C-alpha cells in the first residue's frame, strides 16, 4: 500500500510546477477556508449529528476520530480526477497532517470523555507522523515535479498513463481495505442499525 500511495503522489507531481504553490501562498483564502471547515466545522457537525442520532459510545468516538483525521493522500487523486486545484489539495493535505498532531489527540480525548466517560490522555506519534507525511506525500510529489523539470516532454507523455495507473492503484486500495476488514464492517454496521 505505501508503494501504491507513493505512485499516486508521484503521478500528481508530474502535473505540477513550483508556481502552482506560489499562487496559493499569494492567495491563501481558499486554503484558510478549507482549514476552518476541516478543523472546526467538520468536528462540530459530527458532534451535532451524534447528539441528534445517538450511537454506542465506541462507535461515536470512532465517528469523531474520522472527523478529526486529516485528508488522506488519495483525496488528492480525486481532486485531480475532478479537475480541481491539485496544488491546493496537496498543500492542504500536508498542512492538515501536521496540524492533526495537535487537534487529533485533543478531539479524541474530549470524545472519549463525553461518549465513554474515559478521561485519559491520548499519546500521538509525532515523529512517525512527520516522517510519514514526508515519505508518502512530500518526497513522491517532489520527485514527480523534478522529473517534469528535467524531462518535460517525457513527463507530459507519461502523465496520462501515470494517472490511469494511480486510479487503478486507488481502486485496489479501496477494495483491499474493504475485503480485509469486511467482518468488522458487517459487525459495526449491525450495531449501527440497532442503535436508537
């Protein structure tokens, strides 16, 4: 899976130039709006829905955990497929992953206290998270951009094929995760169905 994710990020880097990121720094409004929606609005909306439609404590904490998680690397591929701003998506993913070092333990700790009555501090692997962001996001994108700079014609020819391979890799990741966790999915789904 890490190699498939790296392939996806490399293929996105083939379509980017440094000017794409400079534009975001010069016009940060969309970036800041995304930040506010992700780190403030999304957890609040999740909490509100759990208040209206209560679920068992552990599953409620799981929903809050999902709401607190940063966007995944594959979301950048979906942005590309939808013809969105890939540089903005990549910048947001990197920044959100680093911001999560602070926000994820806080939100999960509060959720555990509220839904489970468990007051305990969550330890978060800060160093591992930073290494993961660099290895899965920064390095492959930078290599893709470097390949485009050194071999621009080859990169332009390779980009469509790399994107198709990345889409296939994304499908393999989704199907693989679903197959691997199918038993847990069925078990959790039945619990949610029985919830009041």
